[in-house]
C-alpha cells in the first residue's frame, strides 16, 4: 500500500478569532487531491482547537502543538494527551525546535512524549532538525540521528508517526533550505547503522518524512 502524502500547517502562537475563521474559510474552499492521496493537518493554538475542528472540512484534520509527557496533574500550563483525545483532536506536534531550544526539551524527553501520546491513541508529528551552528560545524547527521534514535528507542510501531525534518538553520536566517537538502537528510538517516535494524526496516514501509519550511503571517 502506497504511503499518502502529508501536508501540515503549524500556526504557532498567532491569530485572533476572526483571523482564524478567515483561514478556515480559505482552507474549506481549497482544491486538493482526495484524502486517500494526501493528508492535510493544521495546528492552531490550543484556544482555537475546538472552533477550528468544528468549522474545518471533514477531510482535513487538526493537531495540537504539544502535549505533556504523562497523565495530567499538577503541571500548570500543560495539556495532556488525554485531554486532546477527549476533544477528539487526532494529531499532536512534538519535539518542535522552539520547544527544544526555549524550553530545553531533551531528545530523551521528546522520545518519552512521543511514546506517551501514541499510547493514548494520538498520531504524532515528531520534529527533528539542526541549527545553523550545528550545520556549519558539519554535525547535521549526528544531531538528526540522535534526535531520531531517542524516539526510536521508545517507539515500536511507526504507523501513526510522521517524522518532520525542520532545518532550523533556514528559519529567520536569510538562508534557504531546498527539498533536495531535506531529501538528502532523510536518505542518509536511513543508512545509519542503528536504523538498519529489523524494527526500523519494517518502519520504512509506513514511516512518512515531512519537510518543514517557514511562512510568515496569517
């Protein structure tokens, strides 16, 4: 069975009610291939999740921008996977570069979050990628491999995971990342020795790679 294409939009910490409604209207009128060819997922801020889900066309889906590493409790400001499931939100973004850098989320912590979200029935967009300093130092593959390995250590079934390569070095730097560069990273990642295990070879038949780029404005 062929893997479906995947298109995702992360709205980050942007938007008002009216702006979000306008975006949803545009999306609802868009002409895209059928759902068995391409999967479209949008990720508004938490406060807009229920509204977007209720207004968005049925063949498009909604993702949260993060979820906590375990069941809810005394974790101020966090949102649990169980809460997202309760709201019928099917997807969540985990390991985004902004959370890794601003909130010091480690590779191992991201791996734990991915595993827990999957255990609760969510589908995961797991983010990996290197900074400008790391790329210029020639450590792109070492960084990306360690990020992916930390997820692979906790995940045995990749059917509900999209691996999103985010070239952090090309965001807000004036540099441009090309699809060819993203393809090179994904292919070289597959060739890593640890990736060639029986488990990971099985995942190649179902795992989808996503190339993240940045667009400004709403």
